[in-house]
C-alpha cells in the first residue's frame, strides 16, 4: 500500500513540479533553497516509489 501511494505521488509530481534535469544550464551549486528542497522531496518520493 505504501509503495502505491508513492507511485501515485510521483506521477503527480511529474505533472506539477518543474524538472531541473532537462535544463542544461542548471547549476546545482547555485540552486536556491526552494529548488534544493524540491529536488530533495522529489528524490525522497522516487526512492520510496522504487523500494
């Protein structure tokens, strides 16, 4: 059940949240705190969806 929730959440994130990996000029060292929080959140959701 937990995995299915994270899979659904991952699909919602893909539609609503920005993708920084597609931006070739994006520099992780210059990311704002909000951008870093979004990257961390998306990583956490993806990790839990795959486990």
